[in-house]
C-alpha cells in the first residue's frame, strides 16, 4: 500500500470533520479578537502601547523621561515595552482560555509563542528582570 492509499483508508468521519470546522472557526474568531487587543505601560515618563502581536503602536515621552540622557531613555522605553507586552500577553491567554477551554492544545501553542516574545524582550534588556529599567 502506498502512502496515498494509506491516507485514503484514514478518512475522518463527518463528526470529526464538523469538530475540526468548529475548532477552525473558533481560531479565526479568536485571532480577530487578539488582533484588537492592546497593552499600555508607563515607566518614568515613557508611555508605550502595543497591539495584540506585541508591536509598538504608540510612544509618548514626557520631559522627565529625557532627563538622564539617551541610554536611560532607551532603558525606560525597553522597560515600558516589556510591561505593555506582558499586559497584552495576559489578555491573550485569558481570551484563549475563554475561547478554547483550559485544556485545549491551542493554549500550548499560544503560550510558546508568547514565551518566545518574552525571550526577545529579555534579550533586548540584557537578560535583566523586567520590573526595573536596564542598567539601573
């Protein structure tokens, strides 16, 4: 029996197909909700907003944020960005739990993706704790 023949013998039932369609519909609905989420955080005069994907969508700098020079300002921006991303990550996980259920395999996938994002932010901060600006 060839590989194609083996697949033909493993055709999903109508019930399995319906379950897959429902699962796909939930995933599309969740993705639309996730794209609409935002997270905002402020650190010492720096306020950032990120979208559901964790990308920066707004940046506001107050005078106080610039008082210690460029390096300190950059540290504050990175710190605020990390906090905003954590905020939106928590929203994403809560939304996914509500949409898919506590035991759904989608939660593992979403969690792994969010952890990758955290790793990138930690690397940008030099691996330091996200509660304090780098170098302080």
